[in-house]
């Protein structure tokens, strides 16, 4: 029974997960790229004060530096191979309660019972997703070589710690897809 509950939870989490969107310039030798420089100001940022913040922007820069360094790339201010730029946006989505059916079975020493419940979703809510897009461009030409984008729900009442955790996990999800296989 315990393994069934775990399986259902895992399937639920996968159903809720979003995936990283990646595009890149075919034919690029990504193994030849050894260094990077991050442009600290975002290319574009939503007017929403939750993300149009120097704190959020600094967290993104630090997360990108850490993830690119883990990939063996070196931060260089002069003559890097890559210029890294990023975009911040808010994507609003409507979310509705789903209809569902639930079954239950119970037993005692001398009795057993079976139950069924039907539910219809009637609620609709607007949710905000933070979208981070990272562009890796060839230094000197500013030609886009690789782009990764990922979104995740932007919860209300983020603390500095939870904000850092959200940013770090999103940037990691995106840059896990670089270089392309």
C-alpha cells in the first residue's frame, strides 16, 4: 500500500512539472567554449516589483556563475568566449480545480465497506509563474548560440532564503541542459 501512495505522489509531481525549453545553433562546437562574462543588467524584466529587484538580479547572476563554473567554464571580464544575458518575466496562467473520482475500501473485524465520491472542479484562479531565460552568445559577434528558458510558480511571501532557493533551482534546471547533447 505504501508503494502505491509513493507511486501516485511521484506521478502527480511529474504531471505538475514543467520542462526546460532549449534551442541552439546547430553545428556549434560547444566544447571549444571555455570562458564567459555575464551582463549584469537583464535584457528585459517585467515591471513587477517581485522580480524587478536588484536582489533577485544578483541572485540570478550568482547562480549562473556557480552553474557555469561547475561546467568547467571560467569567468573572464576580458575576451571571454561567451557573453551571458538573461531575461525575467511573469507569465500569468489560469488554473482550475479538476473533476475527480475517489474510491475507498475499509474493513473491521466483522464488517467491510466500499465508498465512492465524485467531485467537480468549480474554482478558477490566476497564478503567476516566474520565467527565467538565459542566452549564451558568442563574444564579439553577439550571435545567439544557445537559449534556455524555464518557469516556476512565484509564491507569495518569499523570504530571501526561499527566493535564493527558487532562483538557484531554476538556473540549475536551465543550465543542466547546456551544452546540448
